[in-house]
């Protein structure tokens, strides 16, 4: 099959979405395997440079997911994160990032069904955007002569 | 030494002829994104009326990012993981037209860093040795120019294969080296002429309005530590931002940082311009930094230009007086002021 | 109209008084530069130093940049933007309020040397200035320009030309604030295609040398180690890769969001004349829209990214 399979970097909060992914797994809810998860203690820990770094290294999409507002394990981590996301989301779209590449969600550790649904949505939206060419670093041009 | 003129209507032919039918890459002052730069350009687009190029021409021989070597990881081939040098064999030789005499002297300073009796940098050598460098004298030095203060001249000849000046909308040229004479001989657009007297007269006129020599005798005679410990460094450093603009535009700043990048297919080693103004430039793996504050970093640049390079290059000043750092420094740190403080 | 010699006189006597009274160990201001159209920041510790202080239309960088690295009692000769940045640093706890004395000077806007050179390409050998006019001269010519025509872009939308409210004392006749930036160009750009937006912003930084002068000139960039200098891991390559450069500019602007006072110091310091503020303006627009926040206007503000509201609206989050 020649269909484009996107690579997505997912940043999940340890206390909720990471658990939801686990619950979805043990509940045998199937979801597409296109994302690699980076576990964070809290979405408040997410430095915006991680997102840009993921794109720069060739990720086709980035998905950030944490606890519902009000449910933060550290009381206000996700509230602070939300403000950063508002600015970052605005800036990246303003400079020409396809809206379907960067996703944010709040998924509690009990919401395996929501996890499954959003995982499918994220993968499909990123797939629709096609490979990331504009926000990744250029391939290294080794410029070596051909050797057998 | 041969002398020629190029009439205004023959200029384009002459510039085209300099490429030797496309065998040489032609670099000349031309506008790129609103700034005049010494770049590879179309012979049609050369500018003759300018103060100096915005950046120095060192990037022709020492690009900001230069690939040194690369390897691949394809184990099906015979040579995986073996570093091979890049860009040493098939570089097309260059011809540079319109180098200002100050910048040509800057290249001489760099040349002695990259090629000396201790080692030779093949990446510099392969480009520098084969290049023909034709200077364009300054009739109208700019307010921040001070080549005459550091031993140069707006009609200076160091580092050049030929020098030209603008004459009736065309050019007058004098060859300076055997290579230059050989290269120019018989090129289309050139007519033999006597220009020696005119050149001398114009040189005198251009130098007349320029500053006199900057006295560096005490710096030359003093021990390094004596200048190093002078109290004025702290005062200048107060306002220095350590931004590094001076080092990036300087025709004689030549420091670089070697970096490796790799991916699943292979790896690349390259060198990039670096700046002694940066904290990162000297920080050790342990976290110790021998130049911990901006005072040491700023002092390093001036010591290097005005003391260390003269010590290593038989008294030749490391500053060639192009004035770029003076114009572009956001806080007006003027190397002439610092040189005076160091000397006295 | 304000006379510059008069203004300089007042600045100099204020500085001398502050040193004499011990309210400051050093007064940071500007003096005449060594070439036409330049000024140099000066750290005044003696009366002689104070006599060199001037107000100039050619001032380039924001003097508040020097404050976080300066121990002890400091006075700063501050235009509206310098004062706002200094207040921002106090709010962000980089400097102590009691160590800072702000001598506010009403500002009529600064000029952009690049624009002057575009209008007057002949070599400029001398420049004179008064409150509203720039007089230029060269070899056998002279001309004059109304300052209004060559104002820095950020000065055309300055909402804080007089550092009222935060200055410990104020010199000069207060100048009226200008209408705030309406971001009309960015709004128009937002309606264009992704390709056009990307081409515009990548095009802005294509000449970037990665010298980081913009960062060093910025009064907000006081991190002990900047993310571009981090090596474990190394977030940014050192080559001239387009995406490395672009990432630097995006993150530089992001780090200044909700803190930038539009002083234009970054653009003034840039040796390649990159319009760096375009990135900051993107975020300023959003900060003002979402939280109606302008930094540096009072001592008890809370920067928007250090706080939150439970009802912050972010409908893009699923």
C-alpha cells in the first residue's frame, strides 16, 4: 500500500492521557499506531521548543494532551499550559503551519473512548496534510561521490 | 606590470571575459535583498558606485557554513562510516572583481591564519590560491573608513592581482602580480594605456581626507599582560552587549566551530562561523568558562586584532580599517577609541 | 517645542544630582557617538561623565538591557520604552525596585538610520538633530529631513512615549501617545494562503547570520543560558539551515510574548536589518486580544503567562 503513513509525536501528561492510552489498550480499543508517545509529568512541563523540535526533526504532526482544566495533578499546570498553547497555536498558524498538523486535547485517564476517537481524528487530519516539508530541517546533503 | 583601460561600453564584455568562458565563477559587488554584497553574480549586474559591500568578502573563501567531510551508513556499499573530504577537488576557480583594498588586506590576514609554516587549511587553500582578485580603489572613502590609520590605503595593493579605478564611467587597471598579468593579458574589452600618473594622483587625492596613522607603538612594545590588565576594558565592556555583530562583519575574524550532524543515512562535518563574543565559544565540558563575563570576551576581540595578530604576523595589524564594526555596532564601540586607550 | 540642548541640560543636572545624593552609583544614559548618526550608551560615575549625557533621535538600543546584569543602585535615563522594559524587569523580579531610579524623558520617537540612508544615499559626513528635524551634510551638500518621515516603525505606534506613572521623575514636556498598532498588515496576511504566510515569514529571516544580536540587545533576554546555546541536548544546529534559523526566530519571539514593549531594540541591533518585530507583533496582537495586556505600565502587573483564568477560552483544544 502506498498510502502516506504519518509520523506523529505525542506529548501526554502522565496523570491522564497517558493513563487513557493504557486503558484504551487494555480495553482492546483499537487506534492507529502512527504516534510515538513522550510522557510528561504535566502539560505545564511542555516547552514550546519540544514542538518545534519535533517538526524540525521531521514529525508530520504533533499532539499534546493533558488533564481537563481543573483536574491538574499539580493544581494549575494545565491552566498555565493552556495560555502557552493559545499563543503558540496562533503563532504557528500565522506563519503558515497547516492547521491539521498540531493538535491539543484534554483526555482524563478514564476516557479511553475519547482517546480512541481523538487518536483516530489526529492521525486522519495529519494524514490529510501530507508529509511535513515546510517545518522540517532539510535532508543532509552529504554530497558524496557514488561508490559501489 | 601592464596597464589598461576599459571603456564604459566595453565593461560588460570585460566582465564576461573575466569568467574565461564560464570556467571561472564570477564574484562582484551586486545587490541582494537590498544590500550590496560580494557574491557570485551576473556580469550584467555589477555595481561600481558603492562605499563598500555590506559584509566582508571573506565568505567567498570561508563561507559561514562549509561542509568539510561526510560519510554514509549504507552497509551494502564498500565504504560505510568512512569520512571523505568534500569540496576539495572540483571547486571551479573564482575571479573576484571589485574587492576594496581594505578587504583585500583582510584576506591576506586570514590567509596567514589558514596557511602558514605550521599548517595549511586545504579548504581555504583550494579556493584562495586559484582565485584572481581584482581590486577597485576607493575614490570616496566613507565616514567610518580608516584604512590609512592602520597602514592601508584606499588605493592599496596588498593581496590583489590587479587594481582598478573608475575612469570616465569605465575602468583603468594596473596588474600587480604575475598571475594577474597572465590572466588579464588579451582579455576582451581591455586596451593598453598609460595610467600610472593618474593612479598616483587619484591615490593622493583619496588619501588626503583620510585619518593619519593610529599610534600603536606602545601596544607593540608592551608585554601582553600589561595591556591585558589595563583598567579601560571594564569601562568599554559596560556597554558592550556581546552581540557579535562586529565579528560577523569583520573581514579578518576567522574563528569557526566544527559541528557534526547526522541522520539515518549518514553524517556531515561542517564548520560554521563562531564568535568570541559568545559565552558558548569558550565554555568547557565541565561547565567552567575561562572567559566568564563580557569583559573578557570583548577584550579578547580587541587583543586579538591589535596585539596577538601583530605578534604572529610580523607586526601586521589585525584590523584593516573597513569601518564595518564601527558602523554596525549597536552601542558604538569604536575600535579606534579602544586602540587609543590600549596605546595610552 | 522641546529644545534638545535644554533637554540635555536637564538630563545632565538630574544625573549629577542623583550621583551626589547617592540615589545611584551609576547613571545609564546616552552620549554622542564617534561617527555621524550614532550614539553610545554611557555609564556615568563622575560629573565629567554626566556632562556627556544627551537625548538623541539616533539612540539605538534599549538601555534597560543593561539593568539585570548590574548590581547595586542604578539610575536610567529612560524613554517610554526603556522605562516600560525596566518596570517589566522589576515585575519579573530580575531587578529590585529600590535599586532602580527611573529618570523619565518624554520621547518624540527615534529615527531609523536605514531609512535615512535610503533617502540620502550620498555619504553622510555629519548629522545634526533637533526635536523634529534631522540635518545631514556631506562633501559640498547639505539637506534636512523631517523626523516624522524617517521614524522607526515601532515609534509610529508608540503608546507610551512619556514614561508617566512609572518614572521617579520626568524631564521634558510630555508627548502625546500615538494610536496603538492596529496590526492591519498582519490581519491582511492572516487571510492569505499558508504558502504566502510561510514565504513571508521565512523570507524575513533569510539573511539572518545567527549572530543573535537581537537577543543580546533585548531587555527581556536575560536567561543565563539561551536555548540556542544549550548543548545537552543541542536544540538548534549551528549551520545556516533555514529551519534552524526559523525556529530561533519563532522561539525568540515566543519567549518575549506578553513582555515585549515594542522598543525596536532588536531591529536596531540587527546587522542585516531584519524586521524582527514582525514575529513579536504576531504575539502582541494575540496577547492584547486574549488578555488585554500591555507590559511595563505598572509595578503590580502580572505577566499573562505567569497566571491564568479558569475560563481562558481555547476552543482549538479538543
